[in-house]
C-alpha cells in the first residue's frame, strides 16, 4: 500500500480524455431577398439555424424550407445550396465543425435526417447553446482570451446536447449494428497501434495502407467491405482515420521539448525526418519545427 493511500476511504476519478475538434466559419448573417449561396460540398458537419424569414435549402437533390427556429444538420460531403425563400431580409446562424471523437461522429452519421423543426427535441436541446454562441459573436468587440475559453465551453455544451439528444433515439438496424461493431473494432485497433508505437512498444508501418491491412486482416471481411462499413459509421476511411490519429499524436509529441523531431518521426513510423516533415506540413500547413515554436511550453 502506498503511504498516501493509508488514510484514504474512497476515491473517484474521471477517465483520461484526449480529443480534438475544429470550429470553422461560424457566422451570423443577415441577407437580402435576392441572396443565394451556390451548390457546394465540404468535409465538415454543419448546423444551420434560421433566425428570421424563410430559407430554401437543397441537400443532395432534396429541397427543404426552413422557418424561424428550424435547424438543418448537414453531414460531411452533403451537396447543398441555399437561397432566401421569401420576401424581405433573412437572418441565419451557421457553424461548421469536426471532431475526432468517434462516438460523436457515429451518432451524427447514424441519423439520416437533415431537417429539424423549431419544436423538435433536437432543436430544443441544442438551441440554448446556439443562442449563447450567437450572443458571444454579436457582443464581443475584441476577441479576448476569456471570451475564447467561454466559447470553447459553450461548444462542448453544444456537443453534449447533441450527444444526449441523438443517444436517446431508436436503436440501429441489425446491418448497422454489424457495421458499427466492425468499425469500432478497426478504430480501437488503430488507436492502440498508434499509442503503443508512440510509447516505443510496437512497430508502426510508414505506409498507412499496410497498417490498416494488418488491422483488418482476420476480421472475416474483405478490405473493401471493411472500408465501406467504417466510412458509413465514421464518415471517413480507415486510412484517413489513421492519419488523423498520427497527426494528433504528432502534435502532442511535439509539445514535449525533450523529444527531438527526428525521434518523433521514428515513433510515428516514418523512415526519415524529411518524410515526416513533408507529411506534417501537408496536414497543418506548417513544418513541425514551426508548430513546436508556436506551442512551446
């Protein structure tokens, strides 16, 4: 028994947590009667809340009409376009986001619905968080550190509301249950490989395809079937997920000054530092040395 445990009666601990997310192009916008936004796609989730007027949005060929309080929840690569659907001005709030929290991604991708009326359980659950974000955007003249931290807390509150609401919805069909089970097995295996390699406990192939192949072998399904199931559950391929894991681990390792960039490149399975540097720059737009300098602790 440790000395510090001698007088301890009870201890409750939070689980270790490690997650990254991205908020992009969140904006409040008021537009004229003639306003349109052209047909496009993007790799992010999108929440679009109508505040005033009427909006017509076409998503994957299907047209929806939004009224004040209605929400559209778009998935990555949804093809969509928008226009003002009525006379007079229209006001809306839009937020794009992504997260590597795979349970959240699975919930978001599981439901096929895109439109939620103002009185739906989903809209009622997330509207308070959206209102807080709108208030922060409208009333903050100077973007202070305190405001940024408050905004981050509201974003996590939003994710919590989304998770709570979608978790209460109906169970999956048997086929989806199978896909979810296989996808979770692949994801957990990839996470374990990256974690063990970063600790120097296992080998990680430089070629992401070889790593994925080694993980899915023995599951009883072809590589293409595994990839399709993974894509349907998490909205990305196993190779893309592995790249995300390696990027997140690279950032965490670069924040440890005792580790050289060369050693980090070896831990992540790269044959040489130059290859790792090129890949990191493709991921982030900057070389690992610059990232380390910006995030030096």
